[in-house]
C-alpha cells in the first residue's frame, strides 16, 4: 500500500510540475544557437581588433570584418528570458509528461541529480512543500518493502533447510540471510546495469552503467552520467511507458533491497552488542556472588 501511495504521489507530482513549469509559469531559457552566436560575435570583434592593430590594412578584408562586427553589435543574439503566465497548455505527447517524472522521483528518493528542476518561484515553493510529504511516504514504503524482502528470504531459508535438507536446527541463520541479501543486491545491480547499457546508456561502457546504478540507489546522485536522450526520443509512447515501468520497478526493488541489507546488518550488530552486555552482566553477577560467599 505504501509503495502504491509513493508511486501515485510521484505521478501526481510529475503532473503538477508539468502544468506549473510548462504551462503557467514557463521560464524561457537561452537557446543553444544564441550562445554560439554570442561566442562567434565576441571572437569576430577580437579578431577585428587584432587585424586592425597588427596587419596590413587590406580594404576588402577590413570592410568585411567591420560589417560582421557591426552586425553582431546591432543584432541581439541572446533571447531574454521571462515568465509567461496564463499560457494554454495540454499534454499532446506523453514524453512531455514523463520528462517531469525525474523531478518528483529525485525528490522522493533524495537522489537530487538536478537535470530537471523547477525554475519558477511557484515551482520552487511547491518543490519544498512536495518534499515534506513525498520523502516520508517514500521512506516508509522503502522500509516496509525492505522488511518484506527480509521476511521472504528468512522464510525461504527456513523452508529449504527444514523441508529440503531435513534439518532440525538452522545454524548461522543471520549470516545466511545477509549472504542472500548481498547476492540479491549484486544481481539487481547487474540487471539494472545491463538494462541501462542496452537502452539509455548504450554509448557508455558497462562500468559506467554499474557506476550510474550504484550512485543512484545510494542516493549520492552526482549527475555526471546522463541518459542518451536520442534513444528516449526515438521510443514510441508505449515503449517509453514499458521501459519506465520496468526500470522503475527494478529500481524500487534494488533500493529496498539495499535498505533491507543495511537494516539486517545493523540488527545483527545490535543483537551481538546486547548479547555481549548480557554475558558481561552475568559474569559480574557471578563475581559478586563469589565475593559474598
């Protein structure tokens, strides 16, 4: 139930940020061609100054550079950004909606890549409010899913040892649980890495794909490895939906599996510390009894 609530909140969050950022308070960005235009004009101005100072004044060459410099000075290469309000907007392509999936997803799982962010004031305010609700819900869903994974692993160990191996007593039970959880984490990381290597990271090496998965599920989120958006744009809407559903479920499972491994290791350490304390208190009681006698 918590997982369903978490996924629903991410889907609604993507819809909210889409309409806020793309429709009502869209902040225009400087296009890439405008940046290149500005760089070209700056270079032409510097070259014109160099030619004028250091070279022979060839009339045709100087006039040509002067005309280009004047054109750059008069033409505004940079488009000014601003807020566009009350703009009519509708989802004509599912890809436009799924583009904003990364923002609530990175907020809920505290990854924070920063590739898709809110730029309007309202969007930034909603990001803060959304984080206050989405992070606790997602944390609770991960905790419960992790406990479910641990419970399934314990059940399978007990079933295998008692029914298959016909053993009356299970030795080193916690170590076996930890071993299987480590193995499960490795398998999930490799499956996700192979999936990403064949799809959104097909131009990257396999090590880069493993690195991306581990950085993501550990919530470090450097953001130095980016998707191949050309591959994403070539997908149909149903193919994109299938890919996001598959990769999203695998990610949730890997994330919860890592959480269950950490929880099991912590509980194992806590149990050992309590046992050591109990043994020490028993020894102290025996010593006190010997002294009294």
